[in-house]
């Protein structure tokens, strides 16, 4: 199993640059399936999940190159409407390909993603939405088959049961090419990544309005054309480094970031008593004395992001008093708590709540990272703890954090990666 070994009692100090957003670029890459001209996407982070999406595009016939943070997707000669489970199981965002691929090929067969370490994560909203658009959906042998209707209704309205990020992206992208139809998605997710996808699609000739509000309206067009587009900075990566700075009593400036995408985190950090300076395109976090405990509920945007929930828990583990975290997005996002408790934290989970009783100091231990964000939380806990922490199963981290060890080392961390021996 791959490992990271982290030396404790380290304060993160220095300056780094934010990477492009993983969760923006994945649906943007999926949308390129529908564009039969060259597309150039800039500020793309070099991550395993991005490589997986590129492999899918190549598998269905696109020619894709990736260098200097730039992905170029060329139109391929043949598009195959088939994405095997082998690729979908590596990353759930692969499922975002099914709508765009069906629009181009007339049909698509994509492996149905299973559950994962943070919850069951079904795709029923994606499928019900596509059915509301008129697609015929069947499931067999673990695959989902979608077939395009002969024509689309003139007016389609679909209300999501929950503002799902992936389903909003899937439906908004698919609808962009439904010529002759006006599609309204209600109770849409409002995450900044949805606006980024809207901006990208509109730059390619789509007619979409309303991203960042609960109602998105799409007027389907006949074709999308090529364009050059730069993705937004990764707000979860920035949030991770801000929290790492506070956990380690450090002082870090993150350049090229967007404070307007992190309002809920920044207000919690201020409530905790952390030092925060917001610049035009940077965020600066610094320690200015003992922190206060807080109550936090993870919510869809603009609420506190579920992806930062494990990481702020690692910070609160050593904040005197009792903090309470409520997880409202995924049903199983406290899987890392036992690992933090192995490091001396005092956290009790009962259904969707975690009560965190702050201790003076954590102590290094051998732990296992159950998912991307929990892995980052354990690394931060390890940096702040006494002694050495060994984090197993860290390949998850490279799915979501670009040049993770390199950036941490720039900030003074002593961290060593031992790859899987297989
Ligand atoms: N849900 C359903 N049915 C669906 C879709 C979602 O029940 O068809 C439920 C999910 O099970 C979950 C909730 O709705 O309980 C929200 O899920 P959502 O669809 O919003 O999440 P997602 O699109 O699968 C994206 C991010 C996640 C992030 C969530 C929430 C990408 C590639 N992934 O997932 O990011 O946690 O939104 O903000 O955009 C990560 O980066 O580490 C990560 C997990």
C-alpha cells in the first residue's frame, strides 16, 4: 500500500499558487464530447482523475493532449458510445459522459458507478432527469444504456430532488444540444463549478443562463463550436491549505485563488479567531492565537463544503472546548474519525453529527486514508502532531491534490512518499 510519512510539529509557512479546479475540469472535459471542433482548456491540474477522464475521451475516439496545464481535445473520427465499468469505477465523475455521449452517438452504454467510501452515491437523479428529457434508460449487467428520443418536447422542466452537483452538470450539458427545446432545471446546484461549466459551454455557443441560482434555463442549440477556456482555481485545494496553515500555527499566502468562492469557510475561520487576509487574487492565513470551538453544518453551496468537513475536523481536534460538525450531504463522511482518534483526538460520531472535544496535542500514529479529503485531513493532523505519522493508501490524495508533497515541502513540511511496491 502506498504511504506518506509526515514529520510532526511543523508550521506551514510560505507562498504557493492555487491549482485549477478538479471538480470544474472533469465535467468540462466530459462536455467536450459534444464539440466537433478543437477545444483548448487551460489551468488544468495534473491529477489522476483528470488522466482518467482523458483516457475515457481517448477511448471513445477523441485525440487529446495534455501539457503545460493545457488540455487540447481534437475531434476524433469515430465516436464509440461505450464506456466500460473499468474506467467508471476509478472515478464517479466518469458517469457525466453518458448524456453528452448519447447526444452525439444516439446511444451510450456506461458502467453504473457503485457506492464509495463516503456514501452510496446513486445516479438516480441523473437518470430521472435524462428520462424527463425523453431519453430511454435501461439497466443491464451493471451498465446503463441511454437512447436519444426521435425528438425533444418544446418545453421541459425537471426539478432535482436535491441540488446534486453531478446531476446538474450532466443535465445542463446534455440539454445544451437539445435543439428546438427549452429546458428548465429547478433546485439546481449552485456551486462555482456549475457557473464555470455554464461559462465554458456558452463560450462554445450554448445558450445557458441561471447558473449560481436554483433555476437554470437552457435553450438547446444545433452545434457547439471550439473555444479556448481557463478553469477557475480549486476552492477545495485552497481551503485545505488555509486549514493546514491554521492547524499548524503557520503563515501561508495562496496566490491565484478566489475568496468569493470560499465565503462560508472564511467566515468560520474568522469566527474561530484565525488570521485571514483577503487580497485581490490571494488569500493569506496566519495564526494569531488560540482558536475557539465552532458548530458547522455541511450544506450544498453556498453552505460549508462537505469536502472541507474532514479537514476542518482535523483542525478542531486540538481546539479547546467542544465543536460540533453536522454532515448533510453524504451519509458516510466520518470514516476517517477512527483514524484521527488513533492519533489521540476525542471525537464521537452519532449518525450525522460529530462531537469534537479538543485535546492539547495529537500524537503521530499509523493510519489509513479512506478517501481524498480524509487523506488530506490526516496529513494535516500529522503535521500538527507530535512525532511521525504514517498514512497508508494515499493514492486517493493524488486524485485530488496537484503536486501535493511538493507544495507542502515548499511550505516547510517534511513529508516522504513511498509508492506501492506492486
Ligand atoms: N445523490 C443522489 N442521487 C443522484 C446524485 C446524487 O442521491 O443521482 C446524492 C448523493 O448520494 C449525495 C448528494 O446527493 O448524498 C450530493 O451528491 P452530488 O451529486 O452533489 O455529488 P457529486 O456530484 O457526486 C461532487 C463532487 C464531490 C463533492 C460533491 C458535493 C465532483 C467530481 N465531485 O460530487 O467532490 O463532495 O459534489 O459537493 O464534482 C471530492 O472532490 O473529493 C468530492 C467527493
